[in-house]
């Protein structure tokens, strides 16, 4: 038996033991004696998943192309870290990664559950069983028949060949896996009719889920920004939405649990949110991997195999119906306590904030599902434009940001006196107004674009940032461990401010450059200075060298946007282009090569010939006799749209044709087609108005041997002000989340009383019950 | 107490109303070429790239091509940008935009290229937008 066959075997073993664990944990809920065996079965499932993942990694590292998966996503010339990454580059691998984290998180979970263990682990093991069953239907360990084993793998998509590929999927899949934890605990709570204990256990895991999913989303956004070249970090793509929606719900749950803990309310909605997180992601998985949204997503997931897809649907239906059904069934017995006591109370602020988050999640979900919904309702598929997400979510985002700014000044237990409250918010409020006025003045004098909606959004973000920063400052001196939430809020304010400013004040400039030709953009003179590896157009990691010389005494630099041909498939070389980002404290200069430039560069690889010619002259070039009749000028004189054409009479084998190659100042040119094939072009930098001379470039003529001396590079530069606030904000969010997670992991077990005669009797719990979390098992340490 | 609830309900109702309006404003139906010709608003048309019709115009900075839908109807498309990526290898193109005169002006195009990275039959979408 070879390694891959062992892999298939352990997948089956894992499936069987996860199912066994589910059954045994369910039995243990009735009779404690089953608990030990349930844990053993779960441990076996974990061991199988870890082994399976280890085998897949080993196969990828060894470039074993007998395995279909490895041949599809790896090749022997990859460095080790990309071989490693190919273990999760495809469908099967990413499901295995999901199962891997689910299994491991279960080990962390099981030790903190105490009396919740049997029921929670029943649900949790069943989710693991589903994932493993999907892997039996869509196995990463399929083998080629011996006669069809390819000699070399297809390689990893160059867009994925980035160190983010080693970081982003492993991170975000911890978050996806962690979604199952609040779900499982909530189901156990509903079965046990325990309306508060579950919240204590779930809290640290909810934060863990929030941090990992959030970090995954951020890393994905940053990855898109630095490699994809369209200049944004968030595109409301279905795959992005399918992670964002559960993350927003988990954010709501996290805050709901805080309310429950402090005020003893929101029992019903907290259970509901805990029950929605995981099914929402199952739904997203179905939508993005079934091909249902294939026409509106740029993420390249192929449809799952039929059996596997059926299991994903079954998974979604089972947990949605089961969770919601149980919740509805128990609804009347769940206590419902009024918490909000007045308009100016933290209770109301939290509740409204949670509503805003959940509504944003819901509207996003509806938008993303529109192709399917419209097909069901109107029999005609429709998708929403990206602007839908901005328009629909905006009112809720405004309220959300306002609340974010008010929360630091509200307290749990009392309704604020209006005057005192206004007094307290005055500092950040006036600071915000001053900043707002300054921005308004600057916008007026610099004639920046203005829009009331964006302006209000930015001011609210500034307000939220300032008021939370004030509180963070105070807490940092008194009790740093309690500042996590507010630090996160500062981060959220900065992210939204940076996102709004960098998109709204973005400026764009385009130019087509050739050898010796320059363009001016954003105070720089830009010049094309060759390729980093001039001799190998097809060479990997080749880049275009663009010299940016400052016109006003600032720093000059050389931008090197990546641009090369990937030739793993020699029949169909593919362009790979990645932007170059020039970082400044106040802005990013985002420099992308229109990959289409490639079209031109390719053509320019054709040998070309040059022929300087004055107006009125007649010259010969190969089989052509060319007479330069006149200039033909269009557009505003000296303006950016001014184009100069050279009217030529071309005689070829006794036939005369009039041709007009055109050059546009500072932008490019349009060649004219020559009779007999080939093209003739003039370049703007070679037009000599005084001498009335142009240089004709002939391309694609028969029998040419010399290389052209012109390479053409279309450059697109975007100036993105304040984008660094986004990255700074995301770091603060994660730092704040990390602090909160550490705090909750450290305190949660202390608060749960161990009723006498619970699973402990069944023995086998290592360590002393609940004085301290067992070292090495808490995510916070 | 009552006041707090009223605020919450009023806020949700107003927000949802605006969201509904946003949905109506931004919905973009998938249509055939024949339907696209009759359309006035924004639509998306899917079709195959007619071989040889792709033209990159570096003067006007636009990409022009013709797509052919499942019924065999052909539609000239103008994308007011030099498209990124490997459009010429596209097997299928989704153009999102509106009719202007006889041509379809696509503010965004999604195109599917045969991708060897995802196995033999797999396809990969790329995107270019203004």
C-alpha cells in the first residue's frame, strides 16, 4: 500500500471514529460511563485527521504526482513553502484543513466544557463527522492509473505563489472551524435548559472565533491588495461575503454575551446568534463551491463532486433546521428580560449596535444570494451591483459608528443624565468638529471631491476613534487587560476612516511609456528603464523597472511591478502581473502594469524597423514605398487628448494605399495595418514638429531580423491617501481582540461551578478541576 | 423604556426601507444579447468571445470585442479600459454595463480562462473593471 492509500484509509477511519464519538457522547449524556469511550473515539478521530493532513503535506512536499491532487496543484520546481501551501490550494485540501482545525479545536474545547461536555461534544463531533464524510466523497488521495501518471505537476497558480498563501488560509480556517463551537454549546444549552452557564463557557471561544476569522478576512484583503492589481482590499465577492456574514453575526454574539453577563438579558438573541454562525458558513460554502454563483465570483473554486455537494447541503439543512427548530421549541422557556432602561444607557447602545451588525449581515447575505433568489422568484437571474452593499448598509453603518463613539461614555447600570453626558462627550466631539472643518477647508481649496454621505461617515469614524482612544488611554494606566474591546473599537474606526478616505480621495493617472519617453504623474517624472531580467521575457519574477524622479526635490525611487509569462503550460503562456506599492506615511502609490501591455510587448517582440521621414519625402522600406503627405491633428492643441496622425501614401506591389498611424501625446499610439501584413506606427516622443519629421516603425514585415528598440508599457498609478489607517486599524483590532481573548480564557473556568456527581465521576479528567486552565491548552497563552 | 423600543424599531424600519430601495436601484439582470439590445438600464450579458474580434486600443485606452450568446446572437462590446489579464484566452465573457447606441459599454467584464491549475476541466474567472 502506498502513502496515498494510507491517506484514504485514515480518512475512512476518521469518519468512522467521528461518527462513533458522536454516538458515544450522546450516550454519555444519559449514562456517564460512556464518556471515557466517547473521548477515546474522539481522540482517534483527531489522530486520523491529523495523520491524513500530515500525509497530504508529505505527498505535496515529495511531489508525488501519482496523486491527482498533488499533480494538479504542485510541481517539483516549487520551493518547499509553496509545496506546503499546495496542501490547501484546492477543494479537497481546504476541506481537510477545515477538518484539521475542527479536530484540534475540539481538544481545546473538551477540557473547558465540564458538565457541558457530553451534549456539546455530540454536536461538535457530528460536524467533524460531516466534514470527514465529505472528504471520503471528494478525496485528496485519488491516484492516477499507473499508465497516466504525469511526469510533472501543473504547478501552483502564480497568483497564489505568495507568502500570504502560507498564512491566510490556515488562519481563516481556524475561524471557520471555531464557528462550530458556539453552535454546539448553544445546542447543549437549549437541551439542558441552562440559560446562563453556556455563555460563560462560550465567551472565550467566541472571541477566539472572532479574532481568527477577522484576522483571516484582513489577511485576505491585504493579499488581494498587494497582488491582484485592481487596487482594493474588499470587493464584496461571494467568497468574501460568505466569511463576512458569519463574522458579523459572531461580532453581534460577542457583544450580546457581554450584555448577558453584565445585565442578565438577551438570552434569546444570544442563543439565536450562536446557532446562526456555523450554518451561515455552511450556506456560504454551498453557494461558493456549488458553482451556483460561479458567474459572479472571481474566486476559482470548481464545483464539488456531486456526493460531496449533497453532504454540504445536508450539513446546512441539518444544522439550520436542527438549531432553529430547537430554539423555537424552547423559545417560551428562555427567559426574556428587559434590559434597556433608558435612551442613554449602555444596554440600549449595545442592543442597537448588535441589531445594526445583524442587519448588515442579513442585507449582505441577501445581496450575495440574489442570483439564486431572483431565479427562484422571477425565473430570471439577477445579481446586485457592488454599490448595493454600500447603499443598503450605509444607514446601519452610520448608526453603528455613532454608537461606537458613544459607548465609552455610557455605563451599564444607570441611565445617563443628559447634561452630564453631553459634557463628557464634548472633548472628542469638538475635536471631531475641528478635524471636520479642517477637512472641509482643505477640500474646498484643493478642490477635492465632496459628498455629504462620505464626509459624515468619515466624521463618525473620527469620533468613534477619538472617544475610544480616550478610554483606552485611561484604561491602559489602570487595568490594561480590560482595554481590549475599546482598542478594537479604535481599530474599527480607523479601518472605516481609511477605507472611506482611500477610496473617495483616490486619484488615478495612466500613461503608456516606451524607451526614452517620460510621463508626469503626481509630482514625479516617470521613465521606463527596462526589465529586471531583460533577456528572459518569459522568466519567472521578471519585473518592469520604472524610474520615478521627484519633480519637487522629494525622494526618487524605482518601482518594480512584477510582469512575466508563466509557461507551465507551453501552449498557452499566461501573463502574471503584480502591482508595485510605494509606501508613504500619508498615502500609497499603487503602480500597476496594465497586463494588457503584454499584448503590445508581445507584438514588439516581433522584429521591427525604423525609418525617419520628413513631410513631403518619399522613402523605401523593404517592399514598401512610403510618401509622407501631411500631419493630421485632432483634439485640443497641447491637451491630453491631442493626437497626431501621419498621413502616408504606401505603395506595395504596385498598389497604393493611404495609411494614417496615430500618436496621442503622453498616452500612446495606434498603428495602421500595412498591406501584405504587418503594421506601421509612430510614437509621440519621436515627432519632431520643427523638422516636420516622424519615425516610422515597421512591425511584422516578412524577413525581418532585428529586434525593435521600443517596448511599450501601459502604467496605471493610483494615489491612495490614508490607506495606512486601514492596516493600522486592523492591527489594533487584532491586538484588542487578542487581549480580550486572553482575559476571557484566563477567567472563564473560574466562574462555572461544578455540580456534584457530573462527568468527573467517570474519571479520566486530568489535572485538578478548575483552579487554572491546564497549561498549553488555552489559546490565550 | 417605551422610547428606547420606538427608537430601535423606527431605525430598523427606516433602514430596511432604504435597503429595499438600494436593491431596486442596483439589481442587474442576466440577459441574452437580444434582450440586452432592448434594455435601457444596466444588465449583464454572457457569451463566448468571437475569435479574432479582440482589439486593444492604446489610443482610446479601451478594449473592444464581440461576444456571441447561446442563441448565436452577436454583440459588440466596448470596455473603456485596457483589460487586465489574459482576455484573449477567454472562453466565456460576462459583460456588465449598458447599451449605448449599437454597442454595449461594459464597465466591468468577467472572463473565464481555461485554467490548468485546477485540473483539466476547471475554469478560472478573471475580472477587469473601471
